[in-house]
């Protein structure tokens, strides 16, 4: 429906006053545009207005920014927690690997010392691993992972890179039991390296020392003297380190000196040991030599004509007149002709 004249917009009214008002507005807009272009007045007005309006914008955006910051904070916290957990696990794993590497390096060092001992002494030995240690009050034993199927025999000497550890007292098919030198029932003949004094070192209930109860009152024994195997008894080869004197004091009877020694071997720390297959030389005089005949170069050569009759006046085998024929091997050894 067409609008009536009185309902039309006054700005676009068809009267002359409306047209003049429109021209005036357009002229004013043109002037403002020119002034803004040349002097930047409108920019200054907008800048001043932004100072007033900006806090309103910030205040209106606070809830959204707060929610965003809270979500980011929770997400970052969760991410940091997960990263921290992973780093903690990695650190524990790295420490475990480092400890394992340190243990392997220490084990390799002990094996290197054992091999060095074997090569330096040129011994026929067998490597074994310790699988159990019993250091109680009444027995000091050690279980090895080799037995009769591996050629282990009762009485074999067990050593490590530092000295004598004990001897095998029981052999099972796959394991063997070793009595340590500190066992109360063990005794080992020793010699003091500095003076050559021979004595016997016994085990003790302490577990970490040896007892030497039968030292003469006039003997020269000092703290720090080295104890070596003497070889007496034929069980322990001579020259292996056994212990070191830690103290000497008069015995309760007053007739002897009693010494205390610390074992040289690492009884409570060794994981790999060596079993000796070479035994000491037997004690006592040597066996008599078996009787032997004259040297081969001095024995008479056999004659190829021994079956022919002898020539007149002499023996063909000796060339000496009327010389008797050489005795046979049976008669030379005392057997009947």
C-alpha cells in the first residue's frame, strides 16, 4: 500500500526543505571527510573513544578469557603431570641400568683378576659361581654351581683372586659344598712369609677372622705379617695367600701366643671362584726307582748267527776266546733259566 505524504520520511520528503536538509548533511559529511583526511581529526576522536570503550570490551570478555585460562591451566597441569611421571619412570630405569652396569663392570673386574691369577700361576683351574653362602655361628659354608658332572672332586681347593677360600667337602651331581677357611672345624697349615715360621690357622666363630693358637712365646710374629699356605699335609698347594696377622696376645694358658688374622680372600663378596685341579706334591720320601738295566748304547748288539755253532776256541758273540755267552734278559732280572 502506498504511503501517504504525512507518513513519508522527513529526510527524503518531496518538499524543498527536505532537499535542502539532505544537501546540508552531505556537505557536512564532505567537510568532515576532508578535515579527517588532512588533519586526522576523526582518528583522534576514535583514539579517545577507544580509551573509554576498551575497558568495557575487556570487562565483557573476562568470563570467556577466564574459562579459557582455566581450561588451559587444567590441560597444562595434566600434561605436566604426565610428563613428570614419564620422566620419573625414565629416571628410575636409567638408575637401574646404571646400577646394573656398575655391577657388571665390577663383576668383569673380578673375573679379570681371576683370569690374571690363573695366567700368572699357570694353574689348571675351573671357574665356578657362588649360588649360596652360609655364614652362621657354627658353620661357614658356600655352595657352587658345579658338581660331579663337571669333574669336581672332594678335597679340591677353592681360591679367588686374593687368596684361599676353602676346600670342597661334599660333591653333588650339579653342585658342590665348600667349607671356608673361617669355619670352626677347618684348619690349614700356614707359614709366616716374613720369618718362615710354620703353624696352623684355625677357623673361628666370628666368621671374619682366623685363629692361630699355637705360636711359640719366643716367635717373632708382628701385626701385618702375611700368612701363606705351607703345603704340609698335601692338601693345599704352597705359596697361596691365606690371611694377614691383625694382633698377637698371650693365650689363656700362658704357654703360647695366640694370633688373630683376617682372611685375604673375599669370603662374603666373591661371586666367582676357581677350583684347583693341581694338587700339592705328596708328603714323604720319594718312591724308590724301579730297577733298570745298562744303558742301551752299552748293551751288546744281538747276533744274527746266534743259532750257528761257535767257532773253535772262542765265542762268536764276544770275540773273546772261551768267553761265556751273555746272559739272557730273563737271567738278568733274576728269573730262573
